[in-house]
C-alpha cells in the first residue's frame, strides 16, 4: 500500500474540507473495501480522512421515515428492531452480507460506495476502463461469469457488489449528503451511475461530498419486503444474483411494488418495467412470469454469464410467490 | 553455525498428558496453538533481517529479451537484485525432473514464474525496486489444451516436447466385448490446497558460508537437496529446520521461497525473510491437476464388469513437479476398487502454460475417482441395479488383482464399507416446522423454506495407494533417546518428518509411550541434523515415520535390556518394560528403569523402510508398484433447490478402513478434513484460468467451504490390520478426499436427473441455463 | 505495566519489519506488467518515495490486552501488522490480508473485527484484545480450553481467529443452536475442516459461560 497522510475529522464540515481540499483525498469509515482496494493498488490516495469520530451512528424515527446515520454499522442496522420490522428487505440484505466481523466494521454509508469484485478491476496487471479510463475492458471477452447483463456498456460490464444498495433502491431510500456545496438529498435511484462511457464514475457524489445518512420512507410495501440472495457458497460470499422485493397487496391485487436486482447489473438495478407489469394486476404465476421477462428485457449476455438472465427470473418468481402467498 | 538464532524458532514439544497408541491424548502443540504462541514460519524474526521479494512474470508464455536491474539497484534500502545469472549452482530444480528454473533465463512458461529477486530493508522498498526492474518480454501464444499437448500438437515448451509421462496399462483381453456398455466424458477443475498459512521462511547465512533455513515445508530433505544444488553447496552446508506449518495438503512438497531466500541471504550476508501473501501463494505453489477423462465400461446384464477402457489427461502446467507420480496414480487406480478382468488404461500428464500442478491430497486418485464412480452409477442405471448393489457385485477384496497384476494382499473391505454407509439411518426428508433456513440450500441466504427442493442420495467408494510407489526407496529416519532428567524417566524422539497439522507429533509420542512405557516424551524440532524422514504426503508419515520411531524404540529397548542385564546380572532375554519398570518374564518387576539407567543415556537412530515396490512395465503397466491400498466410501445426502440451482449437503457419511486407529480422534479429524476438501471440489472450488492466467486468485473468488457448508458426518472406522504395516495401520489422510466428491455429485444427479459430468457443479449447471 | 513504549533505537530497527510481505508480494505480479510503460511513472514514484519515509510515521498509543503500548507507525499500517510486526503479538495470523479468511480476528471494544481491514491509527482509544490476552497465566480461557478438549484444530493456522470469534459469538448470544453457531462462526475459514469439533467446542464453552 502506498503511504498517505492520515487525518481525523471532528465534525462533518471538517471532514468535507479535509477531503475537498485535496484531489487525492478520501474518507475512511469501516475501511473494509477501501483498504483492500489500496492494497491491491486499484485505488491510491494521498490523504485519508477518518470520519469515525463523527456523531452519525444513530438510527431514529422521523415523520414517516426511519433515519439511519451513515456511520451506523451493518451489524447494528441489520439487527435493529425498526429495520427488521419496517424494512425486512434491508435487514435481510445486511445479514446476508460479508461476515459477522466485517458487518461489525463496515458502515452503511461506505457500503454504498463499495466497488466491484471484477477481477480485472482489482488486478493492476490487467487493463480496466474503470481503473484506467481508456485502457479497455478485458472482461467483455474474458472471464465474465461474475459480470453484469444489465446496465452494461462497451466500456464496462462490472457488476455492482452491494446487497444493501439493492435493498435500499427497493424501498425508495434517500441518500443525505453534506459537501463543499452544502447539503443534498439524493433519491437512491439517482445515486449510482451506469458505466456508459465513464465507468470510472460510479455515483453522483462530488469530490469531498460526505454521505451523512439515509432516509427510509415507511410504506406498506417496505414493511412487506424480502431479500433473496443466491450465491456459490452458503454464506460469506457475494451474490450470483439477488432480488429485493417490496409488495403491497390489496386482496390479490398489487397495489404497490418495488423490484430491484443485484449481481446482474452495473449498479443497484430497479426495474420499473417489471413493477409496471404487476401494478394493478392480480398477483399470479402468469403476471409474475411476465414481470420477470420485463425485468431482464434488454439484457446482454456474455460467454459465461448468460445463465443469470434465467436465474434471476426464477429468483424473482420465488420471492414474489412467497411474499404474495401465491400457490 | 548461524550467526544467531532467529526469534520464534520451534522448540521441543512436551505434553504431560499420557496416552499410548489407541488413545487420543492431547496434542503436544495444542496449548501453544490455542494461546497464539505456536511459532509459524511467518512469525520468524531476526535482528538484522531484510526482506526478500519475487518479481514474477505477468505472462503465461513469453520470451525474455532482456532484464535490466540498474534502476532497481539505485533504490535506497535495496541490498540486492538477483537474476538467473546470480544462481551459483544449477538453475534447475524439480521433485522428479529438474526442469524448473530457480529464476527464469530466456523464457517464462507460466504467469507468476519467478524472474528476479529483491532484498531490501522493507517489503515496501522491495516493491518499489521491483517496479524498476525492466524486463523486456516478447509475449507468445500460450499452450493451454492438455489433449493437444499430450498428442504432440502445439508448440513444445520443453526440449523433450510437452508429454511429461504416459502410463499405459494393458490387463487381460484387449479385444473383449460386453453386452452392456456405458461411456462418459468427465472433467475435473483445478483445485487449490488453500492452506491458511501462506509460504514463508527465513534464511540465515552461516559463518561457514552455508545457510540455515527455517521454513514451512512438507519434506525437509528434498528441499535441502534442491537448495544445495541451486546454491552449489554441499548438503551439510544447507541446514533446514521446520517452522510451524499452517496447513500443506500437498502444496508444500515443491520449493517456493526456499532457494530464493537462501540466494539473497548468501549475496547480502544478512538473514532474509520471505512471506507470500495470498495472491502470491496462488502463484507460488502447485495445484491439483485439472483432468479430462474418457471412460467406457463394459458389463454383463447382471452388472458384472467385463472391461474398463479409459483415457485420462492431466494438465501438469508449466513444469513437471510430481506429475509423473500423479499420472501413475491415476492410471493404476483408474478403474477404482473393483475386480475388473480386462482393462485398457492410458493416462497422460502434460506440459502446458497453465499454472504448474503437482501434489494435492489424493493426487491422481481424486480425478480418476470422479470419473469411474460416475461410470458405476451409469452402469447401475443401465442394468437396472441399485448403485450400491452394482458396486458390491464388482467390489475388490483381499486377494483381488489390480489392473497392474498386483495382488491386493491385505484387507480390502470395499463391499463392507459400502454396506456400512448404506445401512446408516437417513436424515428425515420432512423437517420440523418452522424450517431453519440455514439447513436449506442457499444457507443463510434466505432462498427457500422447502420450495423447489428435491432430496438426492449418492454413493461412492475410492481407492488410494499409501506411501511412495514404483520402486522408490521410501524410508524414514528416527532417533529415540531415553535418559533420566530430574529424577524422571524421559524420552526424546527426533525425526525430520514434517508435522503440518495432521498430528504426527502426537502419534510419535504415543508410539514411544507404548513401546518404552515412558510417560514423558519430548518431540525435538524437525530438522536436517537427522536423516531423511521422507515427505508428509501420500498418507505415509504414520506408516513410515511411525514405523521408524517404533523401530528406534525397539533398538533402544534392546539396549536398555543389555544395560539392565549387565547392571543387574540378569539374562536380557525375557525382559520387558511396563510403566517405567523393568519386568522379567520369570521374576516379575526387577527394578525401576530410572535406577537401571542412572546417568546413562541410551540414544539410537534407525532408518526404517517399508517393503520394496517395483516399477511399472512401460508397455503393459504391469508391476507390484504400490505398497498398500486405502479405501473409503461415502454416502452423500443432498437437498437441491432445482429451481435456483443451489445445493445443500445435508449429511456426508463415511466408512473407512484404517487398519488400526493409533489415535481415533485424529483419524476422525482426517476423515472430516478430507471429506470437506472433496465437498469443496464437488460444489465450489476451482481455480479458473483464461489463456493461462488465473482469474480468481483470492479467497473471495476461490471459495472454500465454511462451517455452514460442512455437513454432519457419521463415520465408521474399520480396523482390519494390514500385517505388512506397523501396528497394522493403513494410511488415513487421502482416501476420504477421493470418494467424497463423486458421492456428492451423484446425489445431485439423483435429485436433478442431470448428467453433471464436471466437478465442481455450479448453480448454472443445475438450472441448465 | 502501563507504559511499554519502545526506545528510539528499537523503533528504527523494527521499522524494517513493517508490512510483512503483503504489499511486496502483490507487486511481484503487478510490477512486471508495468515495466515497459514504467518510465513515465518513475518520476511520480520518485516523489512518492521521497514522501514515503519514516517522517510520515505518527506516534500512536494502542491499548492491547490491557496494556497501553506507544509506537510510531506509518498511517498505512494495518492493525494486524502493528500487532504482529511492531508489538510482537504474532498470535494474530495473516491468512489473506483481505478480510476473506478470519485468521486475524481480534476484539476491539468487545466486538470482533478483522484486524487486516483496519488501520492502526484508527484504533487508538480502543481496547484491543488478541488471542494472547485471553488466558490468565496458566489458566486458559474457557474457549481455549474447549478447543483443546474437542481437538478443534489441526494445523492451527486459523485457530487464533476461530477462538476470538468464538469468544465474541458467545458474548453476542449466537449460540442458541448448532445452526446458529455455524452461521455466526462462518467468517472464519478452517482448511483442515475441524469444523465439527469447532462447533462442539463453542457449544461447550458457551455452556460454561451460562451455567
């Protein structure tokens, strides 16, 4: 790991200034992804600003929403009673992430900035448009079982790795930030960016902008939600595909629904098309299958990841059947 | 001879917990290990030490036009930058064929091949210096297809071409036909040993111009020989001591950092420590050979085998390592533990530009086992028999003939092992409500409460040769000393046989206690001041080093009796030792051994070898090549979520004959460990390569089973003594690794109805998408 | 002994021990690739080299196993490397240095974390417990004793981490069933697969804790 200067921030304004001042600076919270990236040489920084001293760990009730501090740890949020009861999909996504030790360390804010597991991205001996813009994407014609089929571009097909982010986009979370230009509220769906021709840009944060918290709106759908994660090992592993679903049924009719997917897309992937198929319709196997087809519409398979297109529909079907009590 | 001893070198191990053979006493290293005080190779430290680092090739195959180290030498803090021209001795090493350069000369044959070394005051300095070594590569098209390599197609990577070894076996009638024929093509992925403690060691230059090397290895003397040759030193100037070993499983049988650290130490005059990280470890040791296998089984309508024909290809990667032995194992064990009257076996091990492959637990037998057991299930289906029944009908037994013509001359309870696992109660299909999802496919991932889940049961049995084969002079050396220390009778046992976690140190203590009746037994650090202990591989250490320790004890006992006879004026015949007392057949207890010994020390060293084996006939593959066979059978019970492609191994039961369980607890540990590694190969473990490059060199991307993946195991241990082996024992470590994988895959087939011809099985193979 | 600080001389010597192997080994693969295109980057590296000196080390205090230990570390030094290479506490193991194996598990303020994934400078003002801090003299911690009783290891490479996780799992109350133990111990890989015995040891030690 290249050396760097270390600074501790005492308040959000400090933190923003310490990072904003220096192009090569970044924040550190849990550090569970950042340090690996720096050890791998996939990312370098000349200043690390430790934000762990900031009072941003509370989980509290607001008017119609739950507010989660950005520095709350994955373990604590996942186990929090209000999260478990009002946002089961979020709790489940958290508890299905990483290992107990990492969940004790990693922050909620940091998790949203987690970077892809693409082997070419993490290997400095390989070309990678995300790491070195313009150097090429060897994954497109290389080993791409772990890669995305949705939201891809000719420049990058790396899958977004976070489980939490998939669950948050399914509950219409809002990201709260504090940056050089003041405070912002960013709807979750606007937070992450598909690679397009700038795969190095993964979200809309400006340099020095700090995530301070999340707002999770309390909705009937969020309260009846579920996260399904399919992986190559029983635990302690990233998703092959995952589904976050939130469902508000009136009788057999879908009043409201949110569907989001992980492992298959370059960013936490919400499918409003699939939701539209279901909304106002009776939830049955036929509509569920139609929603699955809508969810993967436009997917671009590669040599090793084509199976995900079918698999994610099966996973969606499983979740909706269970959530909706179908069969 | 070294300047001074490093910090955290291994110490004598003494455990006060009694227990002879057949008991399960506490490990003598147990207390140190749970306290974090056991000294592993990565923990070594020396006052003046510097750090060594290895510059490796990024290309699977390339010509080296030039190497320029000028800029690297200018980095402050760098003590040495070495290339092939700095290797004073022979720049080629290898376990069986010396074909691998210590440092690449004009060509690199695999990604990760060592090209240059840096010695520096700090790993970070070494890293910077390596960035400044200019290697000009002409990148070449890699050879990656093992079948092409076997049959002379593609660029030859070595002077003799790409075939490392071909073993043909011709047994019985080569023209015979059968009523029922089943064929299959199978593939086994490249597995990694994935030991938790990466390669590491410390080389200290001696005042005599030699080297003291503290290292985690599986075979001190083969390291010593190879290091000495590379350094151009006589053997006695290369002294090795075993440091704590964080697992091995075959991956430490070849050299890693041994020569490199020694070279740097000799050049700089400073102690040099080298520690690989996980990424480098994936490049720094050999893996399990990936295999392609073509099988044809002919049988009568009752399912009795008439013939087996097979062609087995094993990809040895860039260098030979132990490929020749792996090829021989796959070939000679290629039809499995069955009576096969006619067999045509061909097995090829080849060079490619893939990562080098060599020893891993069950080497050769694992790959063949996956194929022949898959075939036995196919045969069962073809003749309408139960999979266990078809195996029992063909099961080998004592007196059976191997395809090599060798008679199996001790217990071979293949049918009994199968019956045992078959007769075990099955776990209930319908679980109590509510279902604990952690017991379901998908584990903690919330995928199913039973929807889409189908139960499957699979069986497999396997055979493995124990000890080194084909005429190899396989022996071990043991020294046992008895003396009175502080008024207490004490014994010391010293060998060069490597403890890598399997518990050899416990077994050695147990043997000494049993043979000499001495409670207090100390195990000296393993090193090359004593003769060769042979490799900790091929399930051989309890057999061979155990045999040597027993033999040394017997010699010591004879000396004690002579001493007693002289001192007490009795006849040495008819004496025995019990609980520290000298006992005469005629007169009962004669004296305390403490008193007999007084200040005398009895110290004996013996070399002990198992009965000789023969080489294989190069044309017919006939010969008594193996000294002993080990057998294990598994029954796997799986739940498969057939919609989502997820597998949960619900239970993995095993029956194994161990001849005699010297330490029953350790035997169970070996069976559990071997079975789990087989489970890994069945459902998750594979080094993925693309164009010769490893694509998943990390524990996030190369998955090994967690505790949640590990199923409950019911284990039957049979003890049918082998009259040729010390205490009747049969090697334990490898057989469970062989049958575990095919049993699990068979169970998944049973649940899904799919052919599943490749291990590991992944979700997409089950969903068929 | 509250103050266990190193003398300046020791600090200088021990600096060579920073960052055992990890970074260097990676560079082995990475560096070779960049060789032909390295010249442009060389100047930048020179600058980095100049900045990358002992001067960048900062004084910190780590409270480990009840003792305050003063040391100087560069900010990039992980807690794991500080423990192993600076404080001579080599019981905490480095199996992967990426948070993938669990061998480096320690307790920080009573919670288990992976010490390879955090910086030493970030863990000042915390109470750190390593495997060396569990036993009281000759008396093993109940979890250590249970691991011996149940033969819950072979090579021992993962054992320190398993034991630290087990101590935490019991404190967390995640020992209600073997399934629960298995899920919550799954952040610690054991390649020897002593898993059945590890689960038995944790169960046993948990009973002792909750009479």
